[in-house]
């Protein structure tokens, strides 16, 4: 399997500079053009307004009995919601794993099943009782804590040493698969903004955020797919992991900048927010990280599972970093991710922290996030042909930008076409990271319910497609090997001398 040819060191750098300048200029020009659209404000019907959950006869009936009435209390209702959410997530996650998909795909589908699109349509009274507005605030807090813990684990798992000593090809492929879909997302915003942007949102905020949503790769899901297929230690797998690591760091940095611009009032305020974010990041990487490394260097605790004191210190660092970025104005998620990055690189310590936190976040809290995402996803808002066509266009543009750009960049750096296609398919995996970014945009009121629903479907479909695309590439690889073997066999037989009887 040829992954990168020798002697192509300058070509990836040239590709990187060309892509950076070309698509960077295109994004700037598109943002300037989009300013002319800001006076057009879509109606509530065009956006899709989240319907309030009505009071229903079932909840009144349930409240009539003692046991069911107690279930209707805040604590009882929250516990009932958590039981239902965890059960549905595990059942569908296990089912999708048996079908060759990552469990996270089934858990995302489980969230949509519990939302208004499925449960709300099939059993509106049960849905109204289970997810009444008074209980959603607490559910949202559980979901946010789950994502904070998850992003800390993502930062903890992200080995920055992957970014050093690697061929420039990984950087070129990763940034090409960010810049090109980012540019396409910004251009697509020219057509989506008049119909789908919430009132009062500037074109710049809408377009920049849509570009981010188009260009994210789900590093954890990609790593899980590679592990399940036994590809982690292959040349293609190591290249994909490196590209995804670069993608993660770059995309989340860009998202922090976009959020800083979106929440600020004017460019002066945005510059202040971004400056504080950069200063905090520099302090974490330049001061906190070396201090933590020095604190555990040579200690016996680094070679074994952390005790209660170490776990408490880790949680204080995690929550304090998340609190700092929330106060700065770029969302607590970035602080959690950064806290994971600065943790000491002791393998035993990292593995133990990851296992402990994943048991809480992955099994319990992340399904709550998926359910909360499902409550916001209203497929019923796509109630006409034009809406579904727009959704299809978003999926096609996202796939063409991410898979297409990644494949062409990989081919440029020396991969054969089959490996380049496989790498592009892996980079097109969005999964949970996409949902996290979309929820940030929804919370900031950059995305309306309709465009949010379309983007959630895009994230689900592009993630679901990764497995079948990799299987198709593997079948093509085996076919090419058989054909090559047959050609070599024929050539060898022709070269062998003919024996006389």
C-alpha cells in the first residue's frame, strides 16, 4: 500500500500555499458580497419556530395517581428521562455496532428518535409528559457537563507529538480539507442566509459558522473506525490520525475565533475577546503545561492510576479552564479541550483518566446530549420539496468539499487513488464533534431550527457513509491486487522459456 512517495517534500507546501491564498481570498470576497443580504430578514415560518410543548391530558391523568403524580415532580421526571435516554442510547448504539457502524451513530439516532421528529409525532402525549419545558433546563445542564467532560478526554487523547516530525503532507491534506469546505460553506451561505438565518444575525457570523460546520472532522469517531477495522497501525491509518489531529486543533481554534466574533458587539470587542483567548491559551500551553509535567516527572503516581487527590486536582483544572473560557466569551468547551491538551503525557496517567471519565461521560452524560440535540432536531420543519432539496445540497456540498478536497490533496502528496479516496472518506466523518459545534451555534442563535435540523442530518449521513465508503475502497483495492497478480503471472509465463517435449 503506497501512501506517500519519496521526494515530494515541496509539493505539499506548494499545495498548502496555493489553497490557503486562493480559498482565503474567496472567503473574504464572499463575506463582502454577503453584507448586501443583511437587510433581508426571514419570516418565522421560513426559519421554523420551535413549538412549545402543550399541556396534555396524559400529564393531567398521570398526576391524578399518587405514583404517577410523584413521577411528574422535577426529580422524579428527571430520573425517568435519564433512564429512558440511557436505555435507548445503549440499545441503538449496540444495534448500529452490529450493523458495522460506530456506536455513536446509533446514539445520535436515538436522540432523534426521542425528539419531536419521532416520539413527538408517534406519541405526542407521552413526549409532552416526558420532555416538558420545566424539565429541559436541568437536562440541558447535564448535556453541557457531558460535553465538557468529553472534550477534556478528546484533548487528553490528542497526542501533539503526532504533529511533529511528520511529513508536510499531513498538514497539507488536513488544511486543504478545512479550507475548501470552509470556502464552499461560506459561498453556500449566500443562498441560505436570506431564507434560513435567524433575524438579527449578521451575514459574517452566519457564513463563518456554516463554514466551520462544513469543515469539522470527528477525531474520536475516526479513531474508533480505524480501531474497529484494524487500520490504526497501517500507513493509511497513521496518516489519517495525524490529519485528524491537525484538523481538530485547527477547526476548534477557528471555531473559538468565530464564536468570539459572533458574541462580541463590534470588531473592537471581538479583538478584545480573541486577544484574551490567545493570552489564556498561551498561558495554558506555556506555563501550566510545563508545571504539570514537572510536577509528575519521576513520581510514582505517574506510573499508576491517580488517587483521589490527583482526580480532584484534575477536575479543578478542567472546570477552572472551562470557567475561564466561558468568562472570556468563547464557550466553556474550549477551556475543557485545552485542559486536556496540557495534561502530562504520562501514558498510565492519561489512560486511567480517560477510562474513568469516559465511563461517566460516554455511557451516561453524552446520551443526554444526544437526546437534547434530538429535541432540537425537528425533521417536520422540512415539510416541502424545496427544504429537502436544500438539505440534499448541503450534504452534497459538505461531502464534495471534505471528501473531495482531502482525496485530491492526498493524491497530490503521493497516495494512490484508492488510499486517497479512503483518507478523504475518513476526513468526511463528522459525528459528535459536528453536533457539539452545531449546538454552540444554536445556543448563540446563529442557526435557526430549520438550518440546524439540516446540518444535524448532514452530520449523521456523512458519518454513516464512512463505513460503506471504506468497504467499497477495500473491495476495489482487493480487485486491483488480483488484477495486478494476474497481469504479473501472465508476464512471468511469457518470460519463461518454452520447453520442448
